[in-house]
C-alpha cells in the first residue's frame, strides 16, 4: 500500500490449482445430474398418472359394454321365455281342442299318424261264434280257461284310455302274449295277426309275462301242503312201489343267442358236441307231481352249469336245508347226486337184480317229469328256438310258460299229439361222486324191497 494519506489496497492472486478445478467441475456435474434425475422422475410420474387414468377409463368403458351386453342378453332370454310360454300355451290349447273334438265326436276317430292295421283275425277269434277247436289250436287252451286267465290278470295288465287313443283291451293283451308263446312266431307275424305295432306286441308280451309271474305263479306253482303230501306219496307209490316219493325232477335247456357278456358261461358243450353246432342256453329245472304239474321251479341259470350246481342254487335245496324235506324223496336222473332227500338211479357197472329193478321203477317216475317238459316245450313253441328277447328278460318269459303249462294241466286242457316234442337234454354227471352213506343204505333197502315185493316184473 502506498500514497500519502490514502489507503492502499493490494490484491494478490492465488496460484492455479488443477485439483481444485476438477473438484468444482465434479460438483457442477452432480448438481446438473441431480436436477436431470429430478426432472425425469417428475416426467415418469406424470406419464404414469396419465397411463393409469387411461386404464381406468378403458376399464369403465368395458364394464359399461359388458353391462349393456348382459342387459341385452337378459332381454333376449326373457323374450324367448315368453315365446316358449306362448307356444306351450298354444300346444295345450290345441290338445284340449283335439280332446274336446274327440269327446264330442266332432273330429276324426283316429290320429292321422297312426298306421291303419287290420285286426280282423283277432276280432274273428274273439267272437263268441269262433269254433272252440280252432281257438284251442291257436292258444293251447279253451275259451273258458282263457277267460279265467284274463279275469285274474285284469287289474295287473289293464290300461286306461287317453284323450288321444283307446287302451288295448285286456283280452287282446293276453291273447298277444299267449299266441306268441304258443306259436313262437316272430313279432312281425304277431303284429300282422293282431293289427298292432311290432314294438307294441313285444312290450305286451313282456308286460303280460311279468303279470303272470306276479299274480299267478304263487297260485299255480305250489309245493304240496301237509294235507296234500300224503296223497302225492300214495300216487307215486302206486305206480312205482317206491315209498315217500313226492316229486320227479328234470332239467331242460332253452336255446338263446350268444350273449354279449360272459358268453362262456352260457356255452352248452353237450348240445354243441351232439348237434355239431355251437349252442348257448339257459336252464329250466323243475319238480312235477304225478300229473306233470310243476311244484317247484329254478329258472335262468347259465347252460354250462351242471344239474347238480343248478340244484345247489335252487329253492328246493334251500327247502331241504331248512329240514322241510325230511322223510320224503324227490327223484332225479343220474345227473344229480344221491342225497338224504334225493333219490337217483344206480350208475355203477355190474348191477344186481335189485339194482336193475330199482332203476326200472325209478325210470317210470322220471318219465313223468321228462314227458311234462316235453308237453311244456310242445305247447309253447317259443321255448324251442332262439329268440330276440333279452337275456335278462327271458326268465320271466320262461316262468310264464311254466305257469301257463300248469294252468292247462290243472284245467285238463289236453295235449294235441301233433305238438309232441321230445325233451332231449344230455346228461352231465355230478361233479362229486361222494354220496350220503345213510342215503346209500336207504336206497339199497328200497331196491331190496322192490325186488322181493314182486313190484317189478323181470
């Protein structure tokens, strides 16, 4: 500082520092970068808010469209419901109008879609002037017996008339079934005979067969009562000399079409080997009295089963297990085992005189059963050939045939020899050869008494 009375200021420059300059630059860069980051964040937030706003507006728009579509759909459904309601109302009115027209005979007696079929044959058969012999030939029974069956089945098979058609009468329903069973004719011919549809005839046959089993089976197929049992034993002893005999048993086979399931069980090897033709069958095992009337039935077991196995599963075997056959005999062929209640012929070789005498008399009893089954199949030709009836429905049909057989035998309908049918069922010997020792002794005693009582002529 210099000068008189004045202030002297001296300015000194700092020397250049490169490191300090770099620091200033870095600080300046950080400030600028921070401001830029802040601006970018603000811009991102602004864009995010706009995008979210756009999404919300789009969502609201779609919701409104969906609601509009739903309202429109509901309106369409409501309109369709109203149309359907009006259509049903018109249909009911139309049906009521047709019913009223029929009731007042202001319309035709028949709907246009019903095919016109002639019932002339049945109307002729159903007329009182129809010859008794021809009726018996067609239905295997007299008019009086047929009427009894119709009366007994009336409540079970009758149908009510409707506004659109009259129900098929009970007599015609029963006649369709019995004629089908008697002739074995295909449903096409049954339909032609009775002026009914094929499916209607098939349905009638099954319905009437079911009714026969429900209503008549327990009435016409009965094991002898205590009062009747003594008379039955006396009748059998009168023709055979064998005491305490109450029935003769036989098993026959009914041919069927090969089933779709479990086919091996229904394969009948015996018939196949004999006829050289593949055969399938179900079985019908029955006990008859001296008049050839069934007193016990076991129906529907597969044709591959032996007679012994069928017997084991029958009600008769259960009756014996319950002690209801104590002291009595049922006769059977060599396909059955010798039991305390089941009497069968001797099958061993080198038989003695007493054995031959016994077999001869027992064969006369067994012939009663075989002839009864022959009449059963002769009367009802349906049993002689394979049928289109389903396997699960066939036992009811076989039961109906057996009941109708008893009805005819009970009412002494007779049997046309032209219908004779020989029941040929190949024997299958029992699975086990063991016999009840007490039964063996009892049979030997019967054989000895037959030989020495002079009941058998040698």
